[in-house]
C-alpha cells in the first residue's frame, strides 16, 4: 500500500470531520491577510499620520497571531486524538512511527496550505470592503482601492508557516510518547465521567459562586471611595480578576454539577428523555472541560468588555465633543476670535457670538459632598471651580442666594458625589458668600479649559460682581473670557471649519473647533473599536469552533446511546429536543457567564470612556450573542445527522 494512496484515502475519509476546521483556518487566514494588508495600504497614511494608527494595527496583528495560533494548535490536538485509534492500527499493520508521521505531515500540508491559499484569496477579495468599513467608522474621506500587497503576502506566509511547524512538532511529540495500547485509550480517557457528586465538589461549587459574587461586589465598589490610593486600586483590580477567574473555574468544576444535582434530586431521580440527554450529559462532561471553558469565558468577557468600552467612547464622541466645546468654535483670546470672524465675514458665512466671563473661586462643599474621599485635611472638600453669571445663560434668572451647578457628569458623580441641594460657601479673599444649590445640570456653557474637571457654578449677577471684586489673583487662569462662535447656517459649517484650520492663531491661546474635536475622537476610538472588533470576531470564530469540535467528539461517543434509545421506541424528534436543550446549556452557560463578567467590568468604569452606557453595551452583547448562537445551531444540525445515522 503506497503512502500516496493512504494519504488520499485518509483525506476522503476524514473530510466530514475537517470541514469546519478548514473553514475556520480559511477564515483565520483571510482575517489576518486582510488585516495586515491594511498596514501596507497607501490609503491608510492619513490614519497612521494623524492618530498613530500604524502602532495600533501592528499591535492588533500580533494579538491576532496569538489567537489564531492557540486555536489551530488546540484544534490540531483534538483531531490528532480523534485519530489515535487509526494511528494505532497503522502501527499494528507494520508502519513505523516515522512513516505514519510523514503521512500525517503530508495530509496536514495539503489541507493547511491549500486552506491558506484560499484564505489569502478570500482576504484579498474582501480587503477593499474592510478598509471601506474602517474609513466609514473613522470618518476618513479617502478612496479605497483593491490592492495586492506583496509584503502582506510574505508576512502571512511566514506567520502561518511557523504555526504549521509548531503543529507538526506537536504531532511528533504526541506520537513519540504514545504506545500502541495507549493510542487506543486516548480518546476514552480525555473525558472525565463521575456519576456521583461528592461533598468536596459541593463545597467547591458553592465557593466558586461566592468568589464570582465577591468579584462582582468589589467591581461595584471600585470607584466608590473605598480604594483611595493607587496601590489599593491596583490591588482591588487584581483581586477582582483573580476572584472571577478562579471562581469561574470552580463554577465549571463543581457549581454546574452541584446545581444540576439539586435539580435531579428535586425530581427524585426520575428524568425524562430531554433531561437525560441534557442535564446528565452536562453534569458528566463540563467538569472535565473546566479549564477550557474558563479560558473561553474569560477571553469572551474580555472581548465583549473591550468592544463595549471602545464603542461607548465612539458612541459618546459627539456628546463629549459638545461638552468640551459647547459652541461650534471656542476662543480664549479676543484677537483670535476677531481674525476668525473677519474670515467668516469675507466668506459670506453668518455667525453668532457668545461672551462669558469666568472667574475661579474656592468653594467649600463640606455640607453637600459625600465623605467617600474624605481625609484629615480641613480643606479636603474645598475646590477651585469656575463661576459665571446667570446673565450669560439664556432664560435664566437666579435669586442672590441660589447657585446652579452645571456640567455635572457621571464621572464627577463617581468621584465627587455632590448632593442635589444644600449649602455651599464661596470663599473670596475678604468675605465668604453662602449659597444654596438649586440643582445639578449636565449642560455645559464654557469649554473644558475653564472647568478643570469640576462643575461650573452659575450665580446671580450681583453675587458674581462681588466674587469678581474679591477674587484671588493667584488662582485665576491665564484667560478669563470664553468666546463662542456658532455658525447660524448649518450647511456652511464644514466651510467654516476649513477656514478655522487654515488660520494662523496665537500659539499660546486656546482655540478649538467642535467639529474637529468630534472627528478626532471618532477617528481614535473608531480605529480602536475596529481593531478590537477584528480580534473579537477572530476569537468568537475560534472559540465557537472549539466548542463545536467538542460536540462532534461527544456526539460520536454517544452514538451507541442514540441507537439504544431509538430501539426503545424514542423518535428522532424526541432525541433532538434533548440535544437542543443540551446545546443551550453547552453554549449558553459560557456565553451567559461571559456576558455577566463583561457587564460588571464595563459597569464599574464605563464613565471614564464616555457619556452613554446602555445602548452601546446592549448592542455589542446582542451582536456577540447572535454570532455565537450560529455555532450552537450548527452543533444541533450535526447531532441531527448523527441521530439519523444511529440506526
């Protein structure tokens, strides 16, 4: 029997088992090739030059290689174990281990590099679409063309050739370590089946749930003032990470079995066919896959969390830009504003101007601020904030004893929790003026320069004049006037922005365009979201395939059980209902736990990234869930075929 005949026969025989592996390999190569093609595309020069996009792309490419490498090595490990009996039979008929290794190497070479070439063709075909998506997200106005990159081709070949060498080395070590007898036992020893839940497992299960709950609780208290110093904050984050990861491992190791054991006990051991095929199978198999499921859950939570945070920042870009620059254009120097207005007038662009005087005043918040950041210093809650007159705000007339705090955000609420009412004191050089807080508002009236991270106080004009006369010159900013310019004709805003960018204004003054600020924010966060989305999609595909491969293994092992159940009179529909419930648990439990992990992670610090939480986070979670569910559906379809073949 020639080696060529054996190779061809094995390729044909194992084609049905390799199709998803080949698809995942093609998909991985296509993603990587398309990704690195972006690095060498001339159209990316604008992004690279403006926001250091090249560094972000290179970092993404490295992480992409790590994800793909781990997946391919793991997938190869699964398939080589599935073929362990076949390898043992080859040895029984007289083939040496070296000759069998050459056969496997040739098979893998054909499958691997054939899939790699197809993957690069697919990646090249979609590279233009991908760069168009990137330009759409980042708002870059540049043409995208279909370009083949020789550099990307060489880099892809080198990377996947290195992965292929690692795969072959793994196969060689596996074969050298196995005897003929052990080869026939590899598959049966990979799954641990323990029918009785021990007391120790119950303890581990409860402890795992407690660790996860502890991690969640600490995450909700992360920025509440319990951890003031950076060392404490760092230790708290490490504690959350360790608690959740260890708790997740123990959850799969003992909690799932313990919970399902309680369900079985409640039913007094009388399970219907659906529960036998779902609950019992999960109880006996999830424990042995605890480490794998922990990794998948943790990285899924990381991918969902990072994508949610980047999308929060991208989604909030417009709102954040308007908060930082309330008008279309902002200046702090009258000469700069006059030069810009003259250019607008010569260009026939109508505008409206706003002047707001801002003074800096020490304010005592002791009676209205929570003591979460309190310490022994007497001035711990005395802050320097900007103060403006109510005459600067349209349709606002405050009495002398009331103050309106504006620009109050979720970020401020977390670090400086101010009550919605109560007394504060404005401390001048000579006098202290008590004021009652009227309310807290999110609206901004002056740019970020005057706020310094704190709210702006709006007071009555009379009080403002008193504070201005009694102001401490040492705490005043260099500029004390905010000048805002709004374009009254929205259709000419882009034209006005182009004029603004061409003006030579004072190098030391503060002058900003709201439109440019929003665009820069969208470019920065859009690229990050694109890279994170690319990595998240790759991991989603690889982890989904791994779970699918595990289900393929289990279905082949359980095939005799289906034959028996069919002979006992159960219809394929009866068996399929149980399988559907099983896949709901197999894919649903890691997904649900990953979503919970990501929710608490995002919820603990989302305000550092943007102004909107729920819409971006829910959209990301729904998309991830929908894509993840595809593998559960494919798994059910595979089981359906196995059930059909069981008789």
